[in-house]
C-alpha cells in the first residue's frame, strides 16, 4: 500500500530544494493521482496527460532504440514540465518557472523519482509469484555423469564404443 503522507512529504521537500518548482505530482503510470502539491492546477487532468505523454515517450524511446524511458522535458513559453520515471509503477511530474536551473531540476527530479519509486514499489508479499519456467516437449534431466560437447549438448555414446570418462 502506498503511503500518501510520505509521497506528499517527498514532493514538498523537492519544492523546498528547488524553489522555482511551482507544482509536483506523483501519479501511477495509468494516470491516477498518488499525491500532489500543485496549487492552481487540476491534478487529475495533469496525471491523465502525463500517462498519455509517458506512453508516447516510451514508444519513441523503443522505436529509436534508446532504451527504457527515464525522463521527458517540455519547455513552454512560461516554464517547464518535467516527467521522471519513478520505479516501474509511477511517474513524477514537475512544473517549474522559466528561470529554473534545468540541471538542478533534473538532479532533484531524478532523486525524488527514485525515492517515489521506492515508496510505490509493491511489497514482497504483494508481488505476484514468478512463473515457473516452461519447457517444450519432454524435458530430460541432465546428470553429472552425462558427457557433453563444447556447446553443452549431451553426447550419446554409440553402442559399439565404451563411454569415455568425463573430466
């Protein structure tokens, strides 16, 4: 279960560290608000738009072979919107004034994103169990006495040749 109090405290600490941040929002990757500190902004709409932008950014990163999504930065005439990955299940969206130091915004946004990712990660008890590995056909167990080739395939001794000891 996500502790909204801890999430909100992290958002408020971020706003103290970067005073030009005018709003901060933690949302699920599905667009649901987890915690928000966004005065004057409708958080549900921003969370939904963030989820949409996240989907496009992930597809763009995949299509260009740039790896997994990490962050997205939009610059408007009056400021910035920055979205950071926060684990596998959440995102952090920051609103900042045009005069913000973008390097500082990224530094603090990445730190808070990592912290929010920790806070929103499913507990070990809540995580679904790992699926059992599946094999095709009949799986044969290898024993220590089975000889193998250099590629790891088993060697079947011919009927006329006695088996060679393995090293």
